[in-house]
């Protein structure tokens, strides 16, 4: 699968997600792994997605309301 095809599939998959908690988890994972000098391999990307899905399934994530409560103490 080419990079362009994979990007399209990812966009389509993300566009179909309506659960804000899942989207927040994906965004946090993708943002955290944006290292300009060290690209992520496909295997590492898939592993990170699997780990993120497991964390979401186990309820191990922070949603926007938690961040808002936390930011009140800054």
C-alpha cells in the first residue's frame, strides 16, 4: 500500500469515528509522535495504534473535561 493510499484510508477511518474520547486519544498519540527528524515505521505506528486502542478500551485516557479541571489549578 502506498503512502497516499494509507493516508486516504486513515482519513476515511478517522472521519467515521464519532466518539470524542477515541478522537482525543488518537490526536494525543499522533501529536506526541510527531518527531521531524525521526519518522515512525509502519510497524511502530501499528503497535502504537494497538496500544492506544487497548488503553481506550481499559479507560486509561484523559478527556477534555479532565484537562479543563486540571488547568484550573495551573
